[in-house]
C-alpha cells in the first residue's frame, strides 16, 4: 500500500498500516454553554444554496444527543494540542456500498475495504469518531487533494493516531514546512495574491508523496494521481474505480455542475486570470479521462460529469472574454504544420518541434510547459527543493491530427527548464530516449552540480550525446549538431533538411526583434547562464555558415531566415564584445562576465549528518598564462575539511580542479538542514576572498 516512490530528502518514515482504534466510549469534556443565537455553518450555507443529499445519512448523535445538530463547540482535553474547536453537525452518508462522505469543514470521503479504510481529505478529524458505526477499525492512510486548512486542519489528530499522511508532491512543503512558509510569506507589498494564506499554521509530518501521473495502490483499488491545478496550483485529483463506477475525487476543482466554490482562489497574480486558465485546462483534461462520478471537496457528489464540466468551462471562458479580451487560454493552444513532416507548437513555453517520420515516430526538439502562464505561475509557487511542475500537453493532438504514433527521441536545444520540463514525463510514459549535445550531459544527469540559470530540479538520463559538428541519421532525416553558446554555454544549434527546407533549430540563440527596434533579429545576455565575450559571435557565425532558410526558434513562430539580418546581428554582437572590454576592469574580460569561473562542485551537495563527502573547486582560467591558486573552505562550526589549504595550477585558457573532503558532525542540528559554505581563494598571490560558494543539504536518519 502506498505511493510507488517517496522523496528521499528529509523523508519522515512511517509504517503504513497503523491500527486505528475507534473509540466509542464517552469523552471527558466540559459541557458547552448554550449558544446565544443560532449560527449558519459553512457546510449548512452550501446546503441551503441548493445542495441535496445523495443517500441516507448515518448520523452520530452529538454530545447533546440531537441527531443532525449544527456545529458544536468541542472543548479540548487537558494538554491537547488539537487546533480543532468544533465538530460537524452531520454524520456519515453512504454514497455506494463501500464509499461514504462526512460533510465536515470539507467533504471527507471514506473508502472501505472490510474493516480497513482509506480517507480522502480529513477536515476536522471528527470522522475518526464515526468509523466504528460502519465496521472500520483501521485507517491505513489519508490522501490529501490539496493543502488548504479546511482539508487538513485536523491532521494533528491523525498524526497522534499514527495515521500516515500522503500529500500532493508540489504542496509537500506547505504541510511539513508550513511554519517556515509563514515566516517568509510576504504580506506587505503584496502582488503575488495566491491564496496560500489558507495554509495550515503548524508543521505536519508527511509519510508519503503523491506524484503526478503515478498510481496509488490500496487494497483492491488503484488511483491515478492526476494533476488538476486551479483552486491551488499544486492540486491533484484521484481517479479510480469505486464500486464499479469510475470516480474522481477532485478537491475544489469544481463544486457542482457549472460552479466553483470560490473565484478568488483562481487568481494567483495581481489582476490576472491565471488560475482560471489552469482550472479550464484541468477540467477539460480530467473530462477526457471519462469519469462517471465526481466527488468534490465542497458540494454534493454528482454524475452529470460531461455537462457539468462543459458548463463550468463555458462560464469561465465568458468571464475571461469579458474581463480580459484577447487573452488566450492554454486550453486553446494548438500546433501547426511548418512542412508535411515538421510540426511546431509555438504557444507552449518553450516552443517545441515534432519531426514526424513516415513511420509515425517522432523526434522532439524541446518539450517544456503548456504555456507561459503554466511556467510563470508554477515558478512563483516553488519551494527550495521542488521541481517545476509539468502538466502534459499537445501529444494527444499530434496523435489525432498529424499521425504521431510514438515519441522516439527528445533533444533539448539547450539545458533550460522551460525547454525540457517535459522530458522526464516523456521518458516515463512513452519510453522516449534523450539525446543531447555533449556538454549538456553532466547538467542533465547531475542538476545539483552547478549554479546556472533555469536548471530543472530532476535528473534526466541521457541515452546519447553528440560533439560539435557531428552528423547523424534518424529515420529518413539527417541532422548536424553544432555548439551554439551565447544564451547559455550549454546550447546547440541543429540543422536538417526537411521536406526540401533547410531548417535550423536554434533554441534561444536568436529571435525576431521587438516592434520598433532598429534591427530585425535580437539576442539576449544572461550572465548566470555562462557567457563569454565571443559566445554570441560563435553562435551567429554557425548560422551563417549553414545558410538555413527557416529558423525554428525557442520562442515565437518559425520564421524565414535572412542572411542580411544575420550579418547585421553578427556585427552587433562583435561590437558588444568591445563594450565588454571597455567597461570591465580586468583585461581578461571573461572574468567579469562569467560568475562561475571559480565554483564549488557540486554546488548543492546532498550529504548525511555524520558522513564525509567530496567537494571540488573547479576553475576556468581565462588568462594567457598559467594560474596558481590556493584555496581553503569556510565551513560551519564543527565541520572539518581536508586538506586545510589546497593548491591548484591551471594552464592558460584551460580548466582545472582540486578536491576537498568535508565531514559533517554526527550530531548536527536538524533545525539547520541547509547551510552555505564558501571557498577563500588566492590567485597568483592576489587575495580574492570568498569568491566561490555552495550549499549543503543535510539528510538525517
């Protein structure tokens, strides 16, 4: 039982079959004082708005002995740490032979298998008082659809009962590191207005992580963990067969046919419609899975799935059209054919290209996020260790419209996350092989190694690599791979003749200029990406040498190549090299362009408390003569490094490295799981100081 894989970093281990004794005796508590006036609970409010019951209620008599009474205050027992002060006024309702719901601060679903139960969301935790009525003596796990307090405010009781909590992978930090979230959440200068303010107020230990597109197995049941961002950006739905009916537990993606519980939760950024964009996409993709029955977190379960989802998508479209005319929903992005065998998807982020052979096999160049919104909003919700969330897109349309049968190979134009965010998904679900330019191999397979812009926080296994100028044949097409630095050192240009057109796949090397610019093509400079003074010149020179007639860029539509425009860009990037020389004090200007000329590797070291690990100091010498360096590590108190001082001689215009061993004390403080280290450096008798640094993530047993 349990999810197929768990995140290892700082994992809290639990046995996953703890017995739950459902206590049926009387609890000692003070008698609540009579209320001065009746209050309408959140649940009663929604019921009064038109929701009906789906089956007979199994109502537990509250403390006052009145079945179905409204929310009743609970006075916690002495020394209780429970944050829950009330309980719902209704009891369990049977939906089908083995499925029940409790209308609590959210709908708590109970799936029964003999005397065992699986809970989907938990509300106040009052459900534990009622399970004995249906013969349940053991709760195997709680699965959460999202992190909002109304879903998990009673989880402290579950932890006390040793019931494992399983949470969405991209919201894990909002459960187990909630207190740190609150220490760092901006309230002043508030422009990121997402309702992560509905996060629990205290840390909760996580036993299992629910990863997108994986399967959760429990007893005779299997649930697809399906990403459905919208109400929160990390939300999931759980889809499986319950009592012979394909059922989706959808969290707060939908309240009832045509309705959501709140609209304010569907706005993440100031003035935007970003959450609505996510929700419409999620609704359509979930609808395509063909669920027959929907179990929402608020509102009554319903069977009118197709009409209910379609109606809600339509109403959301109408509001977006009225409020933000011209806004394109991600749901409406579609690829188009550049040539009979080359299909471009330019509204995704990044653009990606499918070369589809006569056999139906495809070679993808890049495969990132579904749209600009899908990557921009996701980036703003990330925790330190999380990877950018990927939501599958476009492949079914390529199958339906363009004859794609398999995704055989995927090649990144460069190492950036917006271009290869979907590669792990392709490898896992389509068996896709990953090929790349040879200097990307270490970046993809060891993403913790370097501090470079836009690195995906997931290992990607590389099946084949190519050197500069190497040619290869795939299906009926021939390709040539060339190094194309500038936007990043870790970028290729790939050239091919497809349907008589000479195509250049250029990544982010060159793009059409913005309107009003005095030139047609532009480049970009991001120093953290590893830029050297002639990087862009080399990239443009390669394009001129290959004379493409269509450029397939990493952003924007493919466009017709013009030699005069490329020559003009070459002139401007050559002139830029002179600007660099004019403004940088060091005559070897690359020291002022590349912040990683001296660096610790791996930049993000993962090590266990009490262990000894290796850290390398890596240096690129841009001088025309050898460089002699001395370096020592600056470590937290109690840590040890060997040697105390390392020496390194790096030949002219070359790379060099030296190593240290670093020992972490066995008793290192678990409250400090991530610390910074630095390298203090002298180069050619000039004291530079602590110019290289890294971080260490400490794992605790």
